[in-house]
C-alpha cells in the first residue's frame, strides 16, 4: 500500500512541477510508512488540491468538484466492470 501512496504523491508532485515549477511535495514521497500511519496521503492531497485550484474545498458545490465526481464515477464504473469480467468463468 505504501508503494501506491508514494507513486500517487510522485504523480501529484510531477503535475505541480509541470504547471507551477513547484517541487514542494517531493519531500513527502519518502515519508510514507506502511499503512500510512502518519496520514501523509491526506495531508499531501490537501496541499495538492489547494495549490492546483485556489481556495479548493472538496465537498463544495463547484465546477471543479462536479468534474472530479464525474471522473471518479467513470473510474469506479470501469473498475466494477473489470472486477465483474475477471470473476467470470471462461467460455
């Protein structure tokens, strides 16, 4: 799990580097522990979204949240289909 979280933070850091020449999140990549017991993923996410979208609040009624919710719904639907088809016996 720590490997996935580290990669997520690296990806977020890369986006900020490209858009804003900002490497502030690099510091946190190696701070993630197994099980993320220090909750670094949540802290980094708050920093990331705040830098990406000014005054960002995740559950506010904004176009950014609507777009994110739509994207998450597509990802969830795709993962559900993959799970369904991977569990089906071969014909």
